[in-house]
């Protein structure tokens, strides 16, 4: 149950609504400020997305949202919009990211939570978004309504290929194997791809948004510094799952 400034659960626990409009539902003694992305990382990611480089993916996903929508590991909520026939919810482990999402004032309800223990009612979600995050089929199936759909976005084979060619001596394409689940039926897949021109400052930010960054030696990362602008392939694989 929600009042203007507080949520209350049936067990009597209360959770205050922050001034930005989100609520912290993490059940842990560890400070939410120390979990997920740092403020610096969140700010850089937010600035990059706001420049519209990933706009093609946002445009592809928006028409698919209907009913009650849940953005799983939502980040700053860049891909979110409230459907005409339902409501929008989003959560992330990072309080910094959730704060940015809530500041969008897009009509969504955002909260800080853990993927494995989503505080979302069973069978309450018609459409779930899942972008570049761990795959937890049991948690997804629990919250999806009968016939509900999960749109899972993963990097395509040639995503950021020109960056990889610049940084690595022997780059290799991404593996496009996606998870299978007895709880979720894979309906179809489609690709969203585009080439964009990215200037030097944003190249490092984009590379830092990938898991490769922290596995790459600083001397190799610096190869991007010598480039003023680079045409970069964006290649997203969208897998559509339906609750069995």
C-alpha cells in the first residue's frame, strides 16, 4: 500500500519515497549507495545515452510495450515509456541509476531492488524488458502474467566491431547463443543494427559501458585516444520469450 511519501507492506514494514520519487526496497544492511554503478559511471552512461546513439534500439522497443511493463535492471530508464493500456515499473541494484530514472518524470514507478528477489507480485507483468543484464528465468517467469512476454536484448555478433578492431590485435565476434528455459518459450528473434559516428570522448565512455573494458589492459584502451571519430556498428539481438 502506498501513501504520498511511503510504501507499507502487509508485514508492517515501511519504505520511504525519496524526493525524486523512487523507493529503496533492498533488504540488506549494506548501503545502497555502495551497490551497483558508481555515481561517476552512472553519469557517464547517462550522458552517452542522452546523446541518442542507442536511439534505434529505443525506437524498436517502444511499440512493443503494453499492459503492465517492468524494466528489469533498468539503469537510468532510457528505454522506458508508459504504455497507453497499463503502467510502467523499473528497478535496478544501483540507487544512483534508479535516481536518474526517477528524475525522468516519465510516469514510471522506480525502485531499488535485487534481480533474484524482485519485490513484484506474481503474474502481474505483461511485458518485461531485459537489456544487457543477468538472465534469471525463474524470477522472470514468476512475475510474468500468463502469455506475458520478455524482450531480452544482448549484443549481436558485430556490436562495436570497429572499437574492438582498434583496441585488440585479434578481435572476435560476439557469441550469439542465448539462454533457453523450460519456463519461457523462445518465440522469435530480431536484430536492430545501425552504424553511427562517435567522437573521441564518447568512444571511451561507450567502451567503459561494456564488460570488455575491465578485462582490457590500460595500454590497449589508450588506443582509442588517438582517434578523433570512429564509425561504429551497433548490433543488438532481441530475443522474445513467452511465459509457458
